[in-house]
C-alpha cells in the first residue's frame, strides 16, 4: 500500500496521485479485545461498507489497571510478546484488505496520569517506531481523549522519535472532547493534519458539571461540528482537518446518562455532511458498542451500551456513510470548497443550517430539516447542470430537472412522513 500524503492545497489527503477520502471507524479496543476471527469479521464488514481507516489503540488498559476501567473485561496483556506478534498479524491482515490503521501508541490517560512520561517515552517510542517502521498502512495518532497540555512535552518527544523511523508517515493527534489538536500542536511540523473531537454533547449540554466538561476552557460549539473546521482552516498555515470522534451512534446524548436519550443514525449523518461540506478531509464514524467491543452479557458495559458489537455492526448509520463517500468520490472534491455564500435565502442556525460545498462543475447542498432554500447559480449559468435530490439514508439519486442559463434556483425538498427524518442532499452536476 502507498503511504498517504497531503494534497498540494494542504486541505485533503492523497494516496499516490489519487485523492483519498478518509472514511474511518473508531475501534479503540480492537487489538486488545478481539481474536483474529472476530477481527476478520469486523474488518470485512467495514471494508464492504467503504471504510478505509480503522482507529485503534496499542495500549488502552495496562495490566493491574483493569479494576479502574469499565472497558477492561477480556483485554490482552500488552506486556507479553505474544500480544505484539498478534498486532503484527492484524496490521498485515488490514493491509491485505487495503485498509489503513490510525494507530494510537497508548491511550491519553496513560500519559495524563504519569505512567508514560519523559523518563520512559523514549524506550517505548523507539520500540514501536522500529517495529512498525516498514509498515505502510499505519497513520500515527498521538493523544487519546486528553488535552495536549496534559502531556505536551511527552507527546512532542514521542512524535519526534516516531517521525525519525518513517519521515513520510502521516501523524496527527486525537484530543479531548470538543477540542482540536490545533489548540496545542498546529505549528508543530510533526502534525500533518488536525483532528478534532466534536464529541457527544447536545446544544443544551454545554456544561453538565461532569468531569469532561470544558466550556470554560476552550471554545464550545455544541453540535455545530463544522465550526471546528472553519476555525482550523482559518490559521495562517493550512492543514487538513478531520472529525476523529463525533457523536457515536447509540451512545447517550451527553455521553454519561442514558435517560437523556441516544444519538441515532440521523444525527450521525448530520455530523458527517456538515463536516464534509465545510471542507473536512474525511470523516470518522463511531458506534458505542463497537468502540468498546461490548459482548459481555449479562455484565453491563460502559456508556449505557444496549447491544453487542456484533449487532451494532449493522446499525443504519454505519452503512449510510458509504453514500457520502461515494458522492464525494464522484467529483473533484480536492478542489471543492464550502460555498454557503451561494445561498440567497433559507440559511438558519442549528438544525436548520444549510451546508453548501461546490467545485467548478458541481454543487452539493445538505438540509437536515428539509427546509426550502435559494441558490445563486451565476457561477454555473454557462453550464448545463443536471439536478437531483439524494436521499442520504439509502443513497438514491432522483432526477429533478436540467438547468442551463439559470442564475437562481429554489430548492424545495419533498416532505417525508412526520415520523421519518427529513434530511436531503441537493446535487447539481455538470451534464
């Protein structure tokens, strides 16, 4: 496999000479909990749905720390060579399937609590740097749900050593909820692209008084995930941006309390389309049961999980991400940009936001609530444009009309039943 690189405009990823659309899944405990047969089942399911990046962790739970984590049942002993030989096997297996592994050296809490520190990071980073030096399907993801300030010197040292073993391998940082890697590392040369965690909070859950609240420390955008991209693309140095952890399908709204309800497929789609139409370089999906690979009935899992990971593989939101990927890969998305300025009316806030993404010969617009909106098409008036409505739930494109010489267009989505989500994608594509 070819190692990924950054596009010439510094906004997207490339695989050789071809644009690479990052469609990731959060499989944090895959290496520490699944056996080979289970891993093959999971990876094949994701591959056939169009996923090409699997985010997982080498060391999430250390021996002797199991009692401190609700995610611990069934984890392997990372201090044994047997585990590392297994990791080698799984990385090779993923490569044979054509899949990249977004690999976290260790979960951020291991750095935050001082277990991994400046006294021992050199030994560990050299170990994994040398071990995986020749593997081309790895993307290093430092951090792991912690602020960069919780181990700033350790993370920078880790990055320096890992980069020395494979200077061309891409590297980023998975941050704390509702923050971005840019807040600490944007100017570091080792950070090839920014990753943010838009997280699991609703608009009205800015601060619940819980351990992972951060509204008073960094910017809080609620469910407006696209604002992280807008901010990160506003720095003088341009770097690609990816949401590495949006709201997971079937996880409680707010993360901790199931009585708040659960995020559903329609929410997963909204985060994905809002991010991509704002210029993200790809998107990472997440599932509550899969990120922890829960299968310990009748023992309870973490975060109100309600089904096994084997059942969660088939959740609708997981399968619907491929339609977004297919849409982007059908056009020259690397040279596309957000174009909300083309809206003549209909733009509102929150759930009624209209997101527009466009290139020279195409235009996409996403409405989550099925609202009517107007478009200024002067940039396309000299082209013949076919118009479609795409249903993001099943990828169906339904032809509407063909435009030529038209400078204004009013989009009126068809209303679905009241009990069905009403998001739509308007597509204008050069005929």
